[in-house]
C-alpha cells in the first residue's frame, strides 16, 4: 500500500533557468509502486506538457521554425537565449496520486501567453512534420487530457497499472 498524496510546485524564472524540472518531479515520484515500468512514459508526458508551457507560453517560441533545414538549431539557440533572459513568469505543476487506482493526475499551468493546439499543428502532425507529434502522443498515452484557459492550463492522468491504462 502507498499513501495518497498531492503536491504543488510553483517554479519561477530562476528555477526554470537552472533546474531539470521534469527529472526532479520524477525523482519525487520515484518511490511509487509500479512507477519503474512506466517511468519512461510518465517522463515523456510530463516533458511534453512542461516544454510546451515553457517554450510556447513563457518563451513564445514558434515550432514552425523547425520546418527550415537549419530551424532546429536556431529554435534551440533561441530557446537557450530567451530562457537565460527570462526574468518573469512561472509554471505551476500539481501532482496527485491515488494509490487504490495506481493513478497519477497532473495539472500544469503557466503564466505566459495562451497557446492552444491549433489546427495547423494537427495538420502538421498528419503530414509528419518535425513538430507537434508530442501532443499527439499525449492524447494517445494519457488519460483524460483537458486544455483550459486558452491552453495556459492542461490536466491529464496516467494509470500505473497496465490493466487500467489507456496506453497500450
């Protein structure tokens, strides 16, 4: 048996600049029963929503840059520059664990600009472009994905037991 719990982390600019947030959250969750066999998937899901919040919400980067042959390098150079210059903004992550169901629920909210999964990103996924696929994976692997407040808040769940998971 495990204890049910929840925690919330509000991460300001300085923490976002210096901490590998997704690894830190997984470190906190590391003692959960059954996490080991789901660690990679939980990391992928959390990294996707965290990076979208940081890159699109706070740093206001546009993934369409990645279409250009030199776009990936430029995108990540610009990401590093904007992150280093970040002085305001925050990302709040709330995690809740329900041990009876072996269920993790995440809510991630950022204080940046609203961003929703626009039709062009959906179309890009369909055309196998170099961006947008992580959001499709989120829809496929997570449970009950919900966007709120113009994309500034996202909530999703994940079952740590194979029998209940929506992931196959």
